[in-house]
C-alpha cells in the first residue's frame, strides 16, 4: 500500500473505528443517581486508529482501513484521521451501515472511564475488504482481531512478505489462537485475562500468550507499567506518574509508542519504557487522542526519570 504522497508506509493498521462521545462527570454518580457533565467532547476513537495517530505525531507514515457508515459520524472518523496525518485512502464506506459509537463516562476522582459501545446496525469488514497489497510494502501490520477472517488474512500476508505483526486484543475473539500463531508482538491489557484465564496474573498471562503462539507478549497494567515475556526472557517496566484527567485511549497510545520503538530498532525493554511514558502523558487531557504527547515531551519525561 502507498500513502497519499506515494511513500511506502511504516505501519498499516486495520480494525475497529468509531466516534467517541466522552463526558467528564463530576460528581460521578452511583447507580441510579445523577451527575453533572463538567467537560465533554465528540471525537474519533478506536484502538488501532489512535495508535496510528500517535505514530503519525511522532513522524511515522501510517495508513488505516476500517469500516464506517455513510453518515456524519463516519465522515468525522475519516476526517479526524486524515487531519492527524493518517492515510485514509483505503477506508471502507458502507452506505447500508451505521458508524459505531462509544459512550464514555470519565470519573474525575481517578481518571477511570466507563465505556458502552453502540454496535447497532454496524457492519464489520470482510476478508475481501482487505487487499494484500495494502500490507506488503509497509514495515508493520497492526490489527485488533475483531474482524477475525480479515485480520487473519492480513496477518498471513504480513508473514508472507516479512512484515512484522502486532496484535492488540481487548478480549478473546473468534479464531484468537490462530491469530496468535501469526503474531510477532501481542500487546494487550491485563483485562484480557477476564476472557482468557481469569485467575492469571499479568506475568502468567504474558507466558500464556507466548505458549499459545505469540512471539513476544507485552501485558500492560495501567499506571503500574507493563510486563513482558518472549518464552525465554521476561521483564517488568514500571509506569510513570502524571496528574491524570482521563485514561481513555492510554493503552492505544502505548501501542503506537511501542511500535515506534520497534521501528527504530530499539531493544524490547527500551520500547516498553518509552511506551509507558507516552501512555502516561496521554492521560493529562480528556480523550486519549487530544492527549497524545509530542515526541519531545516523552523524551523529556524519560530524561527526568533517568
């Protein structure tokens, strides 16, 4: 695949995209109670798109393919990515579908978020929607595993062409183990254990993912950092403390920053530490996208903690 200026991509991403409706609710109500909206924003969302926007902000060439409806939300998703420097020439517009929406309530006491995804009348991409040429000339292929058949096709194409694969799995989905077998880096939240192995610790989850086929597994644990395993070596990288406003999208920023390290040929631990710093900084504003830091800010935070 080629970007709009005919330059090969560093990272091509494929997966879920939506419009986020975020509200910082203060006081955050208990069940059955009411609260007031202190801040709100409507902005594009989705794990892979936010990771790609992070990479684009760091100077990488990125492209994304996902499916939206021919509606205002869909146009907003596409325009938001384009404005952030992501190639959207392979976006899939389905006039018969509705663009997915995520309703997100943020608790100011700890910056945690509660998410409800509206998937009414949405349409997932099919395997035929993904062209092997979209991946062959990029350096990394990033997907989220939601449209399993299409993701597997893309990962197989990446493996065929020597393109690194990164899987961002929020839950165990259809054909999950098959995808792990084609994954160079599985970068997941510790929440994945809820649907894979509820009793597993983050370290055990990383080992389990490698045992199921992933080359290397990185498990994020929020502000506490991340653990990793490659089947031989294991490690832990602590997180960074910031004055957090909203943790929405922090894990997605982590994915983008981690891939940035891999693209630069950094060692695994350095890439994870860098990603921890970027993810922490993204929590300073409402919406992970608005909070994506400048590369210089990440470097300054790392220098401060040397």
